């Protein structure tokens, strides 16, 4: 049918137009965990008291996909997704110059990157010389997008000296990604195990939706949660289940993501993913905001967290006939592991490992009113029309059957008489 042809990723289709450059405005909101007792933690290894501040909102994913290449033999299309972020003051609680007390990213990473105590001793002199400590004051702009680190600037051999949670971001790209375009066999080939923007058509409630998330460097999945009406379009809400972040004991599929035994307490800690392997060895851990669905021990050393399903869970609202995602909310938290280190004065008083929350984000997008109307006309309307035709044909069929039965009975009774 023409509706299905429009769901193929090739020049000229609705799917292709919306896929190349999303017609949906996508926003990424940040909440920063402002540390209230930095000295107390560094000296006494106390519980870290945090207070979240936000939202600070940026518009993202507004750039069109690049280097789009169709491969007719494999029915795939490959592409790059350029990154960009524009600050939206009207949707934020403050400016990009607001300051926060946060973990010193460079200092915290040293014991993880350099386990050799001699090297730690050398780096310790540079940390002291630069007057760096366990915590630092940084503006929002610096923390997110990068700042020259005073301690790294003193390291005598060439290393990257700019540090930031999302550095580098602007003028970079995600990819190369490759997806099925759905042309060969639109029903059986998974078109999008990529950015969750679209899935194969005719989605059943029993289906598990697999997609790749570059933020967590892995594929993840969502399961059916509820039927919802979005701007007059019936959609299925798929949610990230708690099992996606479960320990390998609970969910054996996660055994690949337990890469070390100490911090994970022999792979029993759940609710955090160690993604250091794809962050050049930096001790970055990803979780749901406020350690939602996480082990109780994660929040024992952090005061000021209050996880709740409503604000902190991730979901996708997918139109089941076409497989297009019409609304989504991706929520995750960036944490850094801090280990005690005898040779580094800034960290020598720590008595245990901390997984310290830095910030959490909520990336959302909803189909615009114009696009929703077009979608209703092109897809939902046609499907409803098909349904109406089906009902009319069924009614006519039932009517004819009743007439036939009445005639048949009348004939029988005449014969009997």
C-alpha cells in the first residue's frame, strides 16, 4: 500500500524526509548535582550532600544527517549524525555562566588511569602546584562543553588538556551508523537498530524494540507499557524495563557489561553501567537519574537523591503501523568513580569508592502539530478509512447473509406447507 511505501528510507518518501532532518524539535535538559559539603568529603570521607539545579535546556539534533549512502545490494543506508547544541534561556532556570561545585574530573580520573604509585606521586606534585583538589567550581558551559584544566596544563608531555562531560561535542558527529532501509522486505527486516527514530512497521505489543544508544555505548531495549493517544494518533508507549540495568545474576544478558569485580562487588551491583572502555579509560558510569532501579548501596554515600518513575524513566511512543517514534524521553545520569589514592593528597583521606553523580539529562522530542496533522491524513486517516470500508463490507455481507437466511427459511416453510 502507499502508506507502507512511504515508510521506506529512500529519496522522496515521508520516512526519508523526516529521517534526514527530524521535523521534531528535540531538547536536552540538564540538572547539575551541586555538592554542598566538598571540604567535609575530602577530609572525613563523609556522605556527599548534593542538590540538583536545573533544568538548563539546549536544542539538539537540529542538523541534517550527512554522508548518506544507500547500498542497494544489502538494502542498507549508512550516515553520520552531526552534533550541535543551542542554549535556550527561556526554557532554563539560569544562564550558562551559573556556577556549581562539582567533582574535579581530571583529579578523580588519575588513580583509575594510572595505578602505578610512582606516577601518581609525580602527578600529585602537579595537582598541588595547580591548586587543584577533589572538588572544583565550574560554570555550566565549562562543565558540559569543556575547559582548559589547570592541573593537566602542567603535565610536561603532550596530552589533551581540555576537560568537559560532553567535550568534544559541537562540530563532531555520531557514527558511522548503518540501518536497513526496509525496501527489500519491509516487514521482516529491522530497519532501525540505531537512534530509536523508527522501527520496522506493524509493531506488535509483544515485540521487544532494540536500539543503539551512543550515550551508553551499547544496544538497549524497550518493552510495551501502554496504549496512548498522541495528538489524535494512537501510539504504543514502550518503556526501558528495570531488567535492562539489572545485575548479570538477575539478567544474564548483562554479563558483558560487568567488566570488573571490585566496584561491581562481584557483578552484584545493579543500576549502573561501566562505560570506561568507550571513554578512553576514564571511570565514567551511566545510570538512570537519581539511581532509579539501582542497588541501594549506590545512594548510601550520596544524600539528596529522590528517584521516581514519572520523571526519571525512559520511554518511546511509537506509531505501530509505520513504526515511527512520534515522541520520546531519554533520561540518564553521568557519574564518575572516585577511588581512594594514598599518593594523591586530594584523595588520600577517602575510605571507600564513590560513584559520584555529576548531572542527569532529559532529552525529549514530540511530533509537531503540523506534522501530526499530515501524519493523521496520510496514515491514521487511511487506516481508519480502511477500517470503515471493512466495517461497511462486513455489514453488507452480514445483511446479505440475513436476507439469504430469511429467503431460505421462507422457501423451506413454503415447501413444508
